[in-house]
């Protein structure tokens, strides 16, 4: 028998999405401390996006709404959280494929937070250069940001399917 997560209940789908987000953040932290892979600002924002997506998954699972409109609301909210992550990861992949001529992402994120407004910090990080373009780790020929992008897409699809799939029974 093959497990088909698209046939699971809304709660089970959301709990599996939450578990995936937690595992991905855990792997990022493990790779930072065990392997010494220092995250660039875009990596940090991807972690934040996975955390936000995980929170939406967890809230949806705990609420486990019966009405189709509330499930659809969670589907849209989850898709939006994943879309933000896709944009950040997509930008990071683009920077790795088109590295700038001058290396260096700029000053550390902690310095930027102390000296710039929130809007300027976000703008500076998203237009970062250099170190954000370095590929320090690959698996099956794809960098960590490329894997993040794939996971954001998969989790967005999971949320959309969970939120908009029609339920045949009252208990599904």
C-alpha cells in the first residue's frame, strides 16, 4: 500500500507540513553548527519564511476547521507564506547562478539591524551580493537555496491541496 499524503485529513496534511518545516529548519541549524556553514542574510530570511510557514501549518492543524471556507483561508494564507519563501529562495538561487563581480554580502545582519531601519535592512539583504552567491554545499547537484526553493514549492502545493480539496465525509 502506497501512502498518499494528498488523501490524508486536513489535520494530518498540516501536521506533516509543520513537521517538514521543523525538520528543514533543524537541518539548517545542524549544518551551521556541525559543518560550519555560515548562513548569509538570504539564508536567514529563508529560515524565517520556513518558520512562518510552519506556524501557519501548526495553527491550521490545531484549528482543523470543518468549513470549506476556513480551510480555504488557511490554504491561501499558507500559500502566501510559501510564496514569500519562494521569492527569497528564488533570488538566492539567481544570485548563485549569476554571481556579482564584487564578493561580499556586505556587513553582518546584526550590524545592519543596529544601523538601518527595518525596511532598509530588508532591502539591503535582498539586494545582497557576493557571499550570497557562493555555493558551499550541494546535494544531488543542487545548492541549499535550490533545495529550499523546491521545498517551498512542495509545501505550497500541499497547503493548496489541503485547503481546497473537497471533503466527502464529515470527519475527513
